[in-house]
C-alpha cells in the first residue's frame, strides 16, 4: 500500500515537472504580423529575409508578412489592425502623423534612400529633362487619402525644382512590386515612373526604359532638400506599444538580428538565401546589392543627422521646417533600437 502511494506521488511530481517544462521552456512562439511593400523590393529586403534566416525563431517568434502595393497601403493595414507592424518610408509615416494618425517609428531599415525616375524608351527624343515631363502621366508608389507616399513626395519636389507644377502632370498608382511597375511601363499606361530597385535595373537592361534621375547620383540630389532622408523604417501603432510592449521589443530585436546578418554576409549569400527561381530577377537583385552597398542600416539605430535630413525633405513638400521637426520628434521612439550621432 505504501509502495503504491509512493508511486502515485512520484507520478504527480513527474507530471508537474513536465507541465512546468511545457509552459516555461517551450512557450508558444509570439505571433507577429508585418505589412510591407513588395514582394522583391530592395528597400524592404530585410523584412523578407527574417523568416529565411530564422531571425524570428531565434527570438521565439513567428513573423508573417502581408504584402502591400506601397508604404502608405502597408500603413493602412497597420491602422486597420490587420498587422502589428508596418514597414514604410519615414516621410510617408510623417504624412500619417500630419493627419493625426498615431503611427510610431521604431527602427531604421535603410541607410540611404534609393529611387530612380524612369521614362519609357520610346520617349527618349521627347523627354530629355524633368521639365519635359509636363503634361505626362507618371506612376508612383500607391498613396492613400491619409498618407502621401514617399515616392510621390520626392516626385513633387523634383517637379517643383524644375519648374513643373503637380497640376501639370497626372500622377497614378504604380504599386511597389515587379509585376505592377513593369506592367505599367510595358502597357504604356504611364510615360514615366518613380521606380524601385531591382525593378528599374531589369527594365533598363531589357531596353524598356531609361533613367532620367537617380537619387544615388549627386547631380540629382543637389537640387533636393534633405536628399539623404531616412527611407524605410519599422513602424507600429501607439496602441501596440501601450498594450503589448513585448511585441515591440521582440520585433525590433528580430530586425536588428537580420540587419547584422546582412551586414556580415556578401550579396551572393543574401540572394542565395532568398531562393529566387527567376534568373533575371536574381541577376538584377545581385547587381543592385553590389551597386548600393550602403543601402541598409547595420543595426537599426536612428541617426540624428539622417533624421534632420528627413525633416528637411518633408518640409520641402509640407512647407514648414519647424513643424516637420516637431512632427518627427513625436513620431520617432528610439527606446528599443537606440540612436547615434
């Protein structure tokens, strides 16, 4: 009888130990949903790499992506509570804050902005300068009523600096993936496009477009206030910070882990990890990664100098530098990613 009692006690102790193990060491991964422009857009590549390299699993999380046709649309997914986080251009985030929407920037994804203004090749004799775009149809990343996308802000600044008003052109949505941007050019629905890499390189190599202006070219940037603005950032809603701060801490840690991995691996390894089947897509991405080695942040920290550039860039379209600086201070929360000079 005593033996049976001891056996039962032993089983109870073992059961409690197993329950403790399951509920502690083997806690279910934290589910995180991120809306991001794409797929295949080079500026947002770190987000696509997260699951490929296991950066989320290393933080006991599971990251799921929702692809959007532009940063403004990705932010709408966040505001609609369809995602916990959104990756978008910081100028587009500032546009949201300007409309009293509580989007908060948590970490830097890019180090330098990358946009290319392309024109259809059949117009090479008619369009030789930005001034020649007057009366033309131009595609930009998809904006919304609550947020003007970064590419549209950049286009308007370029047009203005060349004496072309926004009412002098027709701006249409071009999306932010290869399918949407290439089809817009190939179908001739637009005459020009404020495009993204590696899509721009693929279109140029096929002879479909030529580059009219490149943000990586000093001849272009000299006429653009704040041309070194912070482009892609990881963002969330203020409610996510107040209600589930553990999600914020985990997601920033995942991004920083991914950026460190990218900084210590060559372009060939990055492309190989993405497991791209299309040969032309793979070649264009590899060439772009080699061409723009400073594209990504190495650690996700915000740069004071870059934020100041962002304020200047945003004020060039909003018209008030002081208000832009205040808006930026309200938008950026560096408690998790940190900051540098």
